[in-house]
C-alpha cells in the first residue's frame, strides 16, 4: 500500500494495520498488588464494672452480724463500728486456700500501716473457730478472724460462690468492704479473678479517701 500522507501518519496507520492482521500488542502494565493489611488485634476485654461484681454495693448499708472469733467469743459488727471504721475482709479459707493464706500474711505484714488509718481489719470465712485458732497461730496473725460457719453472713452480703464444689461449698467471692462508722459501705475492693486480691495499699487509700 502506498501512503501519500505525511511520514509519521503513515507509520501509525501501518502499525494499526499490523495489529488488525493478528499481532498481539505488548501486555499492559499491571497495577501493583495491594499490600497486605496489618493484622487487627482482638478487642480488649474490659474489666467488669463494680455493678457487675457480686455482693452489696458502695452506698449500701452493711448487714449486721454476730460471729464467733478464734477464742469462741461472739463479736458483733455493731460493736466494732462503735470503735471506728471497719475493713471487712471476706476470704475463702485460711486452712486450704494458698492464695488466701498469702493474702492474710501480706495484710499482717502491713497491719501497722493499716491500723494507722484508724480502720479495724477483720477477716470472715466459713472456717470453724478451731480452724481459725490454728490459722492464726500458724501464720502469726494478730487481727481478728471470725467464723461464719454455715455461710449465713456470706449469703447476707450476696457473695457466696455458687459454682464452688466439694470442700469449697459455702466459700465467698473474696472481697474487702470498707465501712464508715455508720455502717455504710464506702469502698468495695474486689477482683473478678479469684487468684488476684486487693493489696494493703488499696485498703489504706480507700480508708484515707473517706471524708
């Protein structure tokens, strides 16, 4: 074919005719593959709100009780409140629960600082008075331990662990209630994990914050 048009136009026309004749054009540039997205971490599990934890709440009136101590003497909550604020410690057992034993020992080590705030630390468990005597002697505990045999006080505070089995039937969810002198719960120190316990420093801070 003879082309009478300008030279450049003829070259373009010739190329188009070649492609129509069946030649494959050069492959078009492929877009870059998108980079792999960074893995998305799973959402954090929020800590349970205080309202979601079992038992009486801050602002509630503490339920009165009369329980026996290690010596078999009856101790009433009202009598304790007449002396001042109370840190009411509910624990599972000082006999067989190693986490509770460690907690009791830690509180004893910090007892001087706790006492300095003017609060009375009192432990409550379903252990019998005889077991309380053994526990207090074995671990050199000097703060009072009270026996809630039958777990009636534990039930009154709404903290019984209903999933407990075997010898643990009747134990509470571990918790420390800080009571002002009128018996109102001003702080509730509790963990959702039974293996974790509030620290002595938390007791001291909670009592100090009571106006």
